[in-house]
C-alpha cells in the first residue's frame, strides 16, 4: 500500500500492558509506522506512568507521539460541557487545538480509536474512521440503575453513543455483532468488522513445567467493567459450588482492578482468593488451570480471553466471551451459554491435562492467525484504501482532481 499521512487519536497511551484497549493501540501504532505510513498520534492519558512508558517505547523522531494528560475540570462550565458533549472530559483544550492545527496541514486518514474521540473530529465526518470497541446500549440494555443519578448517567451515555454514531460515515467494529447495531442507528454508515489485535510475541506461551498442577479456576480482569464483574459474580454464585462439589480439591482465584471492593460479599468464602490491583497478571495466569469467564452481557472482544489464549491457559466461556473470535467449542475453548454446560466443560478440563494441552495450543494458534498484528492491520489498511477510493470518486464527480 502507498504510504499515507495518518492522524491517529487514542483514548489512552499506547502501552502493551495498559488498559484493555491500549494493547491494540500499541500494536496499531507500531505496525502502521513499520509499514511506512507517516503517522502523527495524539493520545489522552489518565496515568502519568503510562505516558512515560509510551515515550520510552515510541521515541522521536521515529515516532510522532503526542501525549496529553486528562484535564482537570470543575465548576458549572464543566457540567455544561458534560451535558453538551458527554464523556469529552478526557480531552484537553490543548489537545483539541494541536489536533486541529495538524489536520489543517493536510492528511489522508483521520483514525479515531473509540467512539468518544468523535467529539474531537465533528468537522470531518466523511474523512474519519471511527473504531467501536463495544456499545454501552448493548451492555446496559437490561440494567436499571437504582438511583436517579445512575439512571441519568445511563441515559447520558446512551444518548452520546447514538449522537456520535449518527455523525460519522466510516466505522471499524471489533466484532460482527456490532455491525447491525451500528447500522440500526446510522443506516448510511459503512461498517467493517476487524478483530482487536494483540502482539502474541509479548505473551510467552506458558510451558507445562511452569503451569500449575492444581485445579485452580480463575476470573481475571477489571472488576469495574460490567462484563467482568458479572462473570465473577456468576461464577462464585452459581458455577463454583457445583464445580467444588465435583472437584473437591479445586480452588478459585478472582483477580482484577477493584476486585475486593466489587466482590466484598465473597471475601470470606473458603478456598476463594480475591486479589486486586496487581502490577502483573502473568503469575495469576500461570497459577490457572482453567479461566472460566462467563459474562451475562457485554459487547465487544474480551481482552482477558485473548490474553489467556495467548499465554496458553485453557478457557471456558460463553458466546459473549468469544465474541469476535471464530472459536470452536471443544477445540479452542469450552463454549456454552448455560450454567450446566459451563460446569461440565470446566470439570472435564480440570480432570484431563491432555485435553487442556490440546485446547490451549489450538487457542494460541487462533490468536496468532486471527488477531496478530499482520492480519488485523492488513484489514485496517483495506478500510483506508476503500475510504480513499470513495473520496476520490466523490471529488471526481464534483469536477475536482482526485
């Protein structure tokens, strides 16, 4: 592909083990630059430590990475801005000004990672590619907050999502499930499904001698995110008692940001360990015989499922858990939406190391071939080519030189 002038906007610093989306940001920026594209990347950042790490990973002049801390906003003007543009609080005035100045110099593609970045680019509805990682209107469809403030926040978020989806033309959805949902709101949109990319080389496949020999079942993830929290609660409440009955020596570990607060009702259960805010999750993957991640609701791809597969940890999950992956039940993961089936698959794996090894090897291969940097960024470049071709066609019809 001919090198392009790309302006990339990220919601967090592109670090390989930051938040879930940051893993993809890291892959995307590195791969686009490696392919010869001229990329200027703007990233708003919530953590100073990740800003420093990103500067180290993407040094100038090889990379043009511009990092902006989340601004501090208070008072009535901030509240008014929240009502006008919900969830734009992450973007400083400096970021907006610098982005506008860069775009004024000319560009081929404006690539916006995550929907909220759309607030920065409302003047370019036909020249921006908007990446949708998940949709709150799916995730919270059946959630009814008990407080007035909770109901207001939910309404505000849903309104903002639909407003932005209606404003743009080109979308990349991280899973096929999101495509018809986006088209319901914006029938004129062009939506392409491309899975989240991760760099498998960062995930050393756990060899047999480093895997636990104990029947440890785990959920690992951010417990402040509804799908992960719902998966943990479902496991402890409904699945774990029967698993424990059938595998008496089994133990359960629940690991993630805010875990002890989110799961405070389960802190004293026997054979259940809850760890929160750990600096590195790899040791917990190594102690896991089976990752049992069964969210009740949650759109988009689940990064902890990808990471477990990349590390070589057997996974049991629901169709929601493998959204965006062509995973086959019994081959790449145990996949079932019913409690009975989830229990059966987990118990069977806990009792059969050969089956664990067969499944985890197949899952690692799936991640490499479906979600690696090469196939995912190939697909992104194909979207770019389509956008530019359509833009040239429009300009030609208007009597302009393509």
